[in-house]
């Protein structure tokens, strides 16, 4: 089904309006986002995604609705892995809770642009060169296995190539200056450590996009479905962070679940020409893996659930 230009324009206008409402009205002043507020916003974003999903069902049919929901669940579950990195970043730079929302807002705005580029490029490549789907599939299997044996490493921004390059061409202050990304000192413009945090957030999402975009390409080749499910998952990431930041460390077995999801999706891509796994089955498998990994984390908690920074 061909999506009209008007539909694209309306959706993008909706996203811009929600972002403007978020930053310009509800979070105009820097403040610490409490769990209650975060849970309310999480419920709002999830509800909007489900309402949109129902709209897809009405206008595009059952198959597209399942594709959207499966893509949304994949992106949402993989984005949880981002939360661990955000926690380590904010802890490393000692970013006050009231300034964290601003960093995540602009970070996610940049993520939306990067995801759009990845999605359109990925769909175009698969449409023109079908064999690339096997490379994506093998990459996801490799990434899933690597995640299984990967231990959390300490973050050292000074070793990040993007940060090193930025510091070579732009001066950075030693201390924070409230919620400012840039300040003027003696008529000279300096970046603040808060901007370095933003750079790291963007870099982190770029790395995660390399995993998540191929994963959703295994579910659908419809650009509109892929893009919208990504957008809804990313828009709710800020609220999810503040809602789960204090308890994500207890989901010890979640990384094994995410690893299994990546391997499953990678296998789904590599065997697509031999057997196409129905989207509904994929949704059940992915949701089942997530639920089991969370339940196991709760029932069999790690003895020392302390996040290493």
C-alpha cells in the first residue's frame, strides 16, 4: 500500500508538535523527573503507539498492524540496553537529575534524524540488493552472540574518537554550567561537559542503531511501518529512562533475552528465502523471550546487583 505524502507530512507534524509540547510546555524549566511523572509519560507514549497501531489496523490491515507492533516491541526492548549506558554516562559526568531530561531530549531528536537516514538507506539497499539481507542476518546473529559474552565496561569519554576530535577543534570547560551546552568566557565560546555528554548519547544511539535497524528490517520492508515504530519507541525512551533508571540493574538476565532476540531475528533474516516465519509468531517469540528474561531476573536475582561505574 502506497503511503501518500500527506500522511508522511501529518505524521512528522505530529512528532514535531509532541516534541515542542514536551520541551516547550511540560519541561520548559529544568527539574528532576520523578518516577510518578516518568510513569505517566511512559503510559502516554505507549498509549499513543497503541492508538496509532489501531489506526494502522483500520486503514492498512491486520498484517501491517502486526508488523508495526512487532517492530515497536523490538525497538523498545533493544532501547532498554541504552538505559544502562545513559546511567553510566550521567554518573561518570555527575550530571544532576534535573539536567538529564534536556540531554536526553536533544539526544533523541538527533537519534530520530539518524534513524531516518539508516531506515531509508536500509530499505533502499534491500530492495535493490536482496542478498544484503543475509549479511544483515549474519551480523545480527554475531551481535547477539557477542552480547551474550560481553561484560559491562567502564565508560571513558576521553577515549571516544568523536569526543577526542571535538576537543581538538573546540575548547571545553572543566566544570558544568547549569543546563548550558555552550558558554561565553572572555568573549570566547566554550562547550561544557554537558555537551560532551550529549555527544556521547548521540554516539551511543548511532552504535545501537546499527543493531536495531537491521533487526526491524527482518520484520517489515515497509518504510512507513519501520519509521513510525522506531519513532514511537524512541520518543518514549526518555520517560522509560526515568521510570526504570533505578531498577534496570535488577534485570540481570535481560541482556540474555536481548541476545536471544537478536539471534532469532538474525536467523529469521537468513532463512527468509527458505521459510518465512509469520509475523504473528515472531511477535509471540520476541514477547515471550522478554517476559521470561524479566521473570527469571525477578525470581532468581543476582546476589550483588550493583551497577559498576
